[in-house]
DNA sequence: GTGAAAGCGCTAACAA
DNA sequence: TTGTTAGCGCTTTCAC
C-alpha cells in the first residue's frame, strides 16, 4: 500500500496549522507567510517526502489540471510528434495530458470524451474533428475549453491549429507542373475531414491556376487515410484516366497505396507515374522510392495547440483564433519529369524490369534519389 | 463553466438519500437496494445526465482507477501499438491510462513517476526499464504495483512481458547461415537495456551453435536505438571486419543505420551485405530494400502487460510472473545469399550502379522481393 | 433496506 | 500574519 504523508503530517511536524502549509505550497499565497515559517514548512515537507495531492486539491478548486487529448490513430506516425508537442507544453505548465485513441470511430471518441468529462478535465485537444462533428456540440454543452489540431470543423467558432492544406497541395501541383506534367490526378482524402476537403479544393484551384481545365483534373477520394484505401482510390483514378503521369495524394499513407496500385499495374514510380504525398511522416525518406511530399511541422502543431488551449483556459473570453502553419515541399525520389509517351494502358508486369528508354532523363532510383532527412 | 449534476441532485430528484444513490451506482452494493428504488434512482440519474465523479470517489476509496504508462519514445513506431494494447485492456477494465514520454532520459522518467505518484495512480506500466534501474527502487518504495513491458531489469522480482530476444536473434542468425553466410556481425543495442544485452548474448550463442568460433562473431554496440547510432556502430563493425557478408542488427532503426553506412561505402544491400533487423516496425516492408526482420507481437505485448498489471492490482500477493512472447522471422528483401567473393575493402561509390555479376543468384530488389505485410 | 454522519486531502473564506 | 471552519463529491461505517 502506498503511504503518503498528508498536509496534516507536515503541519504537525512544522508546528503550524495545515492552512499555513497550504499557503506556503501555493505560489499565489506564499507571500502571505513569514519567510521563517515558510522555510520551516518547506523543510518539514521535504523531510517527510510530502507530495501535495493534486486530485484532492482539484476537488476543492474544481480544476483538475488534466487535459484530455483525443487522437484518431496513434499508429499513424503523424500523430506521435503532435502528441509530444502537446505533452511538453502542458507538462511545463503543470498540466497532465491524458491521451486517448479513438480508432477514427466517433463512438469511441464520444466515449472517451465522456470519460474525460467525468474526470473533470480542464480542457481538450481534439485531433479527431470531422468537418461536421457532433462531438463539438457535446463539448460546448459541457462548457469545456477545447482546441482543434490538424483537422478543423466547417463552421468554426473554436480555436484550431491547422496546416495550410491548400497552400501545401499547391506546392505539390506546381512542382509537378514545373517538371512538365499536365496529366495530374488527385487521390483525395476522406471528404468528411477538413484535410480531405481542403486538399481537394487546393488541388482543383492549383490546377486551374496552372491553366489546366477542370475536366483535366480528375479526383478519386479514399474512404480513409490508410494504404489500402489509397490503393483502391488510385485504382479508380487510373481506371478512369490511364494516361495520368502524376498523382498528388492527400497524405503519405494514400501515396503508399498509390505505390501499391502502380506496382500492381506494372508501372514504375517515378518513371511512369510520379507521386507526391502530404505530411512527410517519419521514414517517408526511407520508402522505395523515397517519397516526395509536403512537410508539415508536426511537433509545432502540437505545441501551438497546447498554447492556444492554455490561453483559452486562462481567459475564457478570448476570441477563437485559428493558427495556420505553413508547410513546405520536400523533393525526394518519387517525382520526375513525365515520359515522352505515356505507357499504354495494357502495360503489365513484363515491363517491370525494363530499363528506362535511352534519351529519357534517368529515373531517380531509391539509391540515387536526392535524399532529404526528416529532422 | 462546466455544470455537472451531483449525487445530491440525483438523490433529491429520486426522493432518496444520497447514500442510496451511491449504493445503486456501485455494482458491489446494488443488491442491497430494492429494485423499485434502484429503478427510480437510475431514471433520475439518466434524466439529469449524472456522471459519477471518479476523482472524488478516488479520494474516498484511495483508488484512482488511473494507471501511469511510461514510454521511452513515442516516436519510435514500436511503441504506439504497445500503447494501444495497454490502453484497450485498461479502458475495458474501467481504468484510464495516462501515458508520458521520457525521451529515454532517466530524469524525465523520474519526474513523470513522481507526477504519477502525486496523482495516486493505482499502478504502472513501464516500457523504459534499464537493466539496472534506480526507478524500480523508487516504485517499490512507493508501494505501487508495476509491470515492465518489452524491456526488463536484471534481477527481476517484478512482473514483465518481454520478447524472447535470444530466440528471435537465433532465428535471424540461422536464416543467414542457411543462406550460406558465415561472416556475420552484430550491431548490438545499448547494453544498459535488457533487449540490447539479451540480443547480443543470443547472437553469440547462435553463432556458437552454428559452429562459428567466437572470434568470428564480431559485435559493435550502438549507444542508443536510433538510425545515427546504428550507422556509427556499423561503421566501427565494418572498419574492423571489412569482409562481413551479413549484419544482424538489434533493432530496425539500427538496421536502417546499417543501410546508411553500407550506402556510404558504396556497398549494396543485400547483394554485398545482408541485413536483418528486429521488431518489424510498421513500414519496415516499405524500406529500400524491404527489411528482413524479427517480428514481435507489439500490440499483444501491451495487452499482456495490462492484464498482468490488473492481476497484480487485484491480488497483490501474486508472484511476479514473467511472460515471454515468441517472435517470428519475416523474410523480405534485405537478405540474400553471400556473393562468391567478398567485396574488396576499398570498394567505393563507383560501384553503386553496377549490375550483379552473371552467374550469381539475382539480387532481390525492392520491387522483386517477397513482401510480407505487417498485419 | 434505508438514512445519518463522518471523512478522504485539500483550499478558501473568514476571524483573530 | 496565522488559525479556524466549512465543504468540494463521493463512500462507508453505523443506526434504525
């Protein structure tokens, strides 16, 4: 059984009343106490190994100093750095971050939210937001300060830290256009998520800005942000438009799905089709080929979200700011100029081992690709 | 301001005494109450949206129903699945998992432990254990039930869920020997960690069992489990033994470091040197070449750890069991038979683009490698 | 089977 | 400046 010294023990040892001990230990009230007494109390506390119980304190003050963090999928490598950013800021501010996984299921998110509410968390960081999210209404009903991170909601009177998704996709599209591509398709993310919708819109806008007509900008949306869904969407996209020379994927996992579908068709990346991802997840530089992608400042996203939340907790009247972080393009080995002649639709596995035709720019292979390390 | 209905509100609404409400809501005491009254109370509770406050309850019962989880590095992809396994078991059992990152720094681990203790967690899951870990003494002094996961301590009277590290490494060594390798080196992990030490010992034992003399089993230990340290160790290893045809790395990140060092020397994997990793981290099948590695059941590791902890909490007299999970080898593209003639020590970048000599078994390339998906 | 009362460890108001 | 008192929301004796 854990045995903790209580405030009474310290008070007895220091020969003062418990409330004095409390005053000494609380930064806001320490100045109300004689230096001599404060020293005596501090000494007794140290001697007894006394740790104030923040839970009991919270019961009285109605502040738990705990923050609930909702993550859609910890196994998606984008989120751990975000979590660490959140955690580091909150810990430094004296809060405890309690993170829960939702597996992208609204029901789990709801359940986790209720557990957080029951534990009387002081605020929430939500990385799970849908564009139209019933959870938000519940959060507001509970009166809990909350900040969204990475994903945001449609009509947002709630602070959020997001990427410039449209701007990031424009970077990708422009990179491909500069390489000489015109037949560029988009494997979009789930349209119920702000990232999926914003990146899709950004793709369409960037294509238009490049003078490519709307019908030359095909899109297939994936049902979720994972490899299998990416492969499925790429398949639909390439079935409809076999002559595409480049694909902009809405995130890196979808890009990996594109890799798979290209391989299945006997097409090589980037020789036959260039692929760009989004997020620059850890190890994206290790893929085969190393993935050209849009880098987002993962950790900073978490840091800013936590700061915004602390701000919202301090003065609850503050307006709901949205912080938008700038992404940047990281060029690796999955993009190259288009081939002179697009591959025939029937091209199959036989082609796999073939070397690039002479006269073409040499394909960038995994080994030869310019490699840029993450971090 | 969050507004929660309290037990008194429910009592008033149901026309009973608060203690009766408490009895109804507590599974252990519900049978002490009339069915009629119980129904009335339940209805009132639902109507008011009453959620019992586990924190206040904990103050009284001295059980917080919270478990602290210490993770060395969430950004290492091995840990998220472990965390999810832990979380799912604990959540189902009515506990809240509070996870903290230690960045592999004992001081942070200690600080996090003290925060956990202050919050009166009911138990701990530690993924951070050093072979000789001062933290453990503190945990025992606090009287907290604890379970180790993945890493364990030297002299262990504390329950743990670990991999059969030696057995896993034997799988790797035997695989290489079967391919015809004899000049096999080991890039070991940090020797202050049980995984680093056990895998090193396993390597030496397996080499010996294969009839390879001890001096033919060179080892270089990395300072930490990351890519840079792996590259550094591989460098030392190859400087000392330039004729190695295979390297067994103590984990996947170290294996990636080996990839880097081989590339730097103008050597190709697996043509010139085969590499085996350990852990089968997510996306290991995506590397270039896809990594042959020892798969460990990440999620199950977490699940078992959580179960063991719950067991330890229920009956604190239980003996400290150690659960050892069996790994399995996953063969991908980073291993192949050795070349007839080892590459000359001076071989350099010029060699990079060279095709494999005729008459050799064709190197397994990324595209052609047998690929086995994780999950 | 139900009500009454005390108290978990702490803080905040008020009194001295 | 320090002590006193009440009570945060709950559980658990103990009476009835």
